[in-house]
C-alpha cells in the first residue's frame, strides 16, 4: 500500500495538516480497499497546532518508509529547519520519494534546497517573500499547484485538496480521484488558478505623489474610451512626460493602470449584479465582450463566468 507521511513541525497550521490526511484517507480502490496508508510524523512527540496540541505517532525515521511526504505550513517557518529534518527529506528525495508542500509549507521545502532551479507556488500573499528569500526558486503566484514530477507545491490551504486529488488521479486514475473529490465536496478540477482570489485593489500612491487626483479620475472614468492623449490632457502634460512621471510614481504606465481599474470594476459587477457579460464589458470600459474576456482572463486567471460562479454574492 502507498504510504503517505504528513510531517507536522511545531506550530503547524491545522488545515494544512488535516487536508491531505482527509484527501488521501478518503481515496478508495475499485474493490473498496483504502488506497493509501497515512501517517503523521514529527521531529518531536508533541507539536503545537494553534488551538490544540498534536501528538504524532511516528518520528522522522518513518519518512524513510514513505512513498509520498507532505509538508504542511507552519506559522513561522524556521530556517534552518529543526535538526534532522533537512537530512531526512533530502535522503527521501534521493530515494525517489515524492514530496509535496501545502501553502506556506513551500518555505520548509525551499529551505532544504530541493526546489532550487524549479518552479513552485505558495499562497499568493506569501509569494513575493518566498521569492525574495529563495531566489533560486521560480515562484508562480497564479496557479493552484505546481507539479514538477517528483516535487509538488500547492497554493493556499484549500489548493492542497486540488493538489492531492491530482496526485490521487496520477496514482490510481480518475475514478478513484473523483470519489475522493465527492467526499471532499469539491470539483475534481477547479477552473482558473489562484489569481482569481487575489484582491486587485487599487494600490496606494506613494507618499507625496502628485498623481493621486489623476488616479482617482481614472478610477471614476474607466468606463470611458480613454486614450493616452486624453489622460495626458487631464494631467496637463505631454504624453511622453506623463508616461515617464507616471511610471516613476506608480511603477506602471497610465494605460496599464486604466486596464487594472477596468478589471476591478468588472470584478465588482460580476460579484454584485446579474448583468450579462456584454453589459459588464460596456460598463467597465472594454471595447467589446471579446476584449473583456481576453483581458479579464489574462489578469484574473479565469473567465468572467468562472469568476462569477466562484464569487457572486447570494443577494446579487
């Protein structure tokens, strides 16, 4: 039987710990037998898990017997890792053991050096910090999980279920994975990546920025067919000067800022109204429904309808 070892370090995040335990625990083979043996391992007898304490029945030596090792996130990822953890994980990797991290468990994974030169993901809010701490890792904040073959990483905690179902399907096929998905009350595959969960709020202008009134005007008039010349006229300067000074103060161009403002308005309308896509495209300032769909998918990572299904409020 395939053995899955879930490594619980001190201050482990409870959902990160429980999600893979349940996902693999629900998997059943066609004859009804359990598909996986799940073991919780740790470097100590007891670890804190926030509101409660976890007593792990297995130590680090159990990692040597695992076919898959899962690394849940912890509240404050240690670097270096506790004694013996890096050595056990690297030894398992050398044997060909599959290793996967959940959410900010990517910090633990990256600390071993095993992700160097590979693409990885984590929760979108932690992605910039992970990339800064471990520059040898290519961090992609827009996906639910990354499968490098032997090594996998998932985004926010719920994306651990997406990743685990993906592994179950690779191990035992779609029927077994579909049953585990039904038990998890989630689709076997979710549309889009984690970019759809990123809040694209208007970034604050830097202290002392002179473009704050212009930024507010762009937000208020993003439904209009504005050109760079229109924006420059509003700012009272040439297009060349506008582009240069705008980038200095915001880090982007006026038209890129305008496109983001339109996407934010479209998100709000998708969440709060039942307007058809054509009407939203018009009210958000896109030239056509086709242009709207293409721009929205490029920024958000899913289609307008997919976003609406995920985020529309019940009262809309």
